[in-house]
């Protein structure tokens, strides 16, 4: 489990592709301070497992399912990525509950600066629209953000300068794919409502 508060921006330093499987080698600083083999780490919001690390880098293994559903299949050497280590029970929940299980990929439609904030408009697959609500939470590439507007194509989030500068959002351009994870609570509510409606028939 994660919070969607990115701890640092790391960089891809190696990609070892083996058919539908790949190993990513990443350079980082902050997140390496307290890592162990087998620990979970979110890379652009994707929960992955540490399989190797040293004082400067760590490695994860990406299986076919991960590559088919996230933008980790499109990363390149030297590309920046958002990094967040797993939440401890004693940590503050400053963002929202993020599982690291990407629901689908959206695309940047528009990015504009207005009065010291950035407005990011993202197109989202129709299947996710029921879970994206005004003032609700959503994770974009692992960054916890609040939905400020919803339309027929997707949604808009307002990003403060600090978040924009300290995550990969500052590198995003129109057309770029972004990992989306909707609020898990919305999914649980939908399931319970569906079950109740079915039982009442």
C-alpha cells in the first residue's frame, strides 16, 4: 500500500528485455536508505518488488501483465520515473490509499499553467469514468491528486508548483501515456451496491 506522495524522481539506467518479461535497473538516492530484497516500491505508481540493490541503484522484474497494463513497457534508458516506498502502519497518510495496481492507461490531452498552478487534462478509458468524481482522489503515475473537473473525455487535476516540479509531471507532454489508479474505496462501494442489487432481485 502507498500514499501517492512521491519521495523522489529516479532514473531508468538499464532495461533488459526478455520477450514479454523485462528487468529494470534504476538509479535513486532517497528510497535506497531503507530497502531490502523483497520490499515493494511504486515506480510511476506501479507496485514492483525489489530483487537487487546497492548504494546507488536497484532492480525490479516486470512481468507481461504489468507491461500490458502500464507505461513501464514504454520507458527508455535515462527516463525519469516517480518513486515511492511502501507505506508503514506508523506513517502519516498524507495522500490517499494507493494500491499500486494500475487500472488503465490515460493520455495527456492538455497541460497549461494558470496563476501559479498547472492544469492537467487527461483522457481516461470509459471503463474508469464511473470512479472519477469531482473532488475525488486519483493517482496519476503514482502521484495522489484531486479531480477538479470531469468531462466526457476524462478529467482535469490542479497541480501545485511543488508537486509539478518534484514529480515526473513536469516532463509530461501532450499525448504521453500516464498510469491511472482510481480510488479503491469507490471500487469497493460499487461492488457492495452491485451485490445488494442482485440479492434484492
